[in-house]
C-alpha cells in the first residue's frame, strides 16, 4: 500500500519537474517548485525520514518560495526567450539521464538490510545513541554529536551564504529615491488576513521553539526551528509592512544572530578542548558524560537555530529593501 | 459494537471528504474562470478538511494524536479561507473583473 502511494508521489514529482521546465512564466515556476518541495517532503516522510521531511517542508516549500517571490518582484515575471543551444542541452541531459538510470541497476533494493549503507557505521549509531546520549532521536545525535564537524561546516556555509547575499544586495543603487517605504505597506488595509495572521504569528513562533527544544525526542532541531521562526517573522513583515518587522527585529539583531550562532557552535567545541576533551566532544562538559552530551547538543542546536533564522531573515530583508528602492 | 459503529462512521466521513477533494479538483480544472475556480478549490480547504479530519479523529480515538489532529484542523480551517480571500482580493486588485458574462479567462497568466 505504501509502495503504491510512494509511486503515486514520485509520478507527481516527475510531472511537476517537467512542468517547471516547460513553463515560461517564472511566477508559475516558483509555485511549482514549492509544490515539488512539498511532494518531496511527503516522499521523505514515507521513507521514515521525519527530520528531513520537516526541513524540506519548512525550508523548501516555505521560506525558499518567499525568497524566490521577493527576487521575482525585482526582476520580471517572464522567462527570456531562448537563443539556440537547445539541442546541446537536450543531448547532455539525455546522456546523463541514461547514465543515472544505468547506475540504478547496481543500487540495492529499497530497505535492503544488507545494503552497504546499513552495514557500515549506522548500526553502531543506532546501538550507542541511547547509551551515550540518553535520548531516542538518533538523527539529532548523529547530526550534532557524532557528526558535529559536518554540522559546524554547514552552519558556516549558512553564515557565508548570508554574508554573500548581503554583499551583493546590500550595495545601494546610485539613485535619489532612497526614502524608506511608506507606512501603508503590507497587508495593513486587508482586515481578514491581518486578523488571522496576527492570531497565527505567536503560535508559529511557539511551534518553532517547540521544534527547537524537542529535537532530541522528536523530529526537529535547529535547522527546522530556525526556518519556522523565520517564517513567522516573515508573515509579520507581510502583514504589518517591512519597516514594522525591522522595528521588532532590527538588522543588527539578525546579523548578531547569524554571527553569534556560528560563534556559539564553535566556542562549545573550544570549551570542550579547554576542559580536556577533543573538539566538539561534549562528554567532558559535565560530570556525567550523558548529561554533558545533552548539554552540548542543546547549546549547539540553539546556535544552529539562531544562525539559520538570522540568515534567512537577513536575506529576506535584503530583497525587500531592494524592492522599496526601485 | 460501538467500535464497529465508530469505524463505519469514520469511513463514511473519510469517503465524503475524499469526494469533496475530488469535486474541488474537477471544479478547479473544469470551471470557466478564475473566481469560479477558486470557489471550487476552496471546497477542499473547508468541507474536505472538516470531514477528513473528523474521520481521522474517530479512527484515532481519545488520545494525543486526536489533539494534534484537532490543532492541525483548526490551523487549516483558519488559513485556508484566508488564503482564498487573499487570492481573490489580489486578483481583483490586479484588475481581473468578476464578470458573469466572461465565459473564459483570456488572461491565462493570472489564473496559472
């Protein structure tokens, strides 16, 4: 039964992908990308990857769509007409697709317990997580402790991406119309979205905090929580206007969150070294190694959440500020 | 006895909800212009949500999942109609007239 459902979702995924390639209206393409992410999230959920599904739904279907839309507001809605070169692209894609299909013949069957990926380190993680960390979500344990270096790298990638976007978009265009957007922006005059939105924003942020601090016991963690909280603030910005959102969470706070989150993660590693352990070995943080691991994971997840939330909101505000200038 | 009754009731609700989604989908494809189409699509936000979630809550019984389903249902019932309203409002503001005499959209770009 689940197999049929997965097949159905994958078919929809292929149809959506073809539609994205086919459409020339970029607005439609953005909406289809959002649908693609949502279908992908459902697929991940079928494969029992609840954490990844939550990330895909929050980042792929949620925040990315908003950022794409704000980018579209700066450019045009229509794709530029193509100028030749189509056959080369078609041949390249065709050859690559055939190669990938050929490669899948060697792939082990879905869920095969003898697949190499289930034989290497995964059994050790599954066995040792309750013993070392004392909580059930193995994904969080792998992400933040066993593979802490990778996550630290990811946080710095987020940090670097945010700085890059701010450098590109933060340049002021040489124009006189630099007065900030007037106060009537946003959906201020639309009573129904405003009332409903105001009702929802606190609950969205609360849910984000729940995802953040419940990550050890259920699906979730810093990445998802950061994206969800950013969505709440973006909703606030859409309702009340961007200026009001910046008054609530100023740019300096956002940049502080990005930098502080990355620094918090790194400094936990340094503290671990100072207390006599290896870099990012949280066991030495407390007298009881299990409690030390939990404390370390709690702190670095908070750092990840801060960095992701700050980066997404900074990028959103960078796009929105450009909109008000043009 | 009560269990079988609840099971039958929940399946009736789930089937009706599924039918509402189907009707909404057919309407979204077949109806002539933008406003009639979002009218059909809004059926999936409201009636189908109510029916399907009521059916699922009966399946879950008195437990934590029921509470979660109730929370999700409230969220969907709040956001769905609001989104439909915002969509219709945006279409009206961008100049798409809800005219009874226009049989089809000539502007495919707005309807997508």
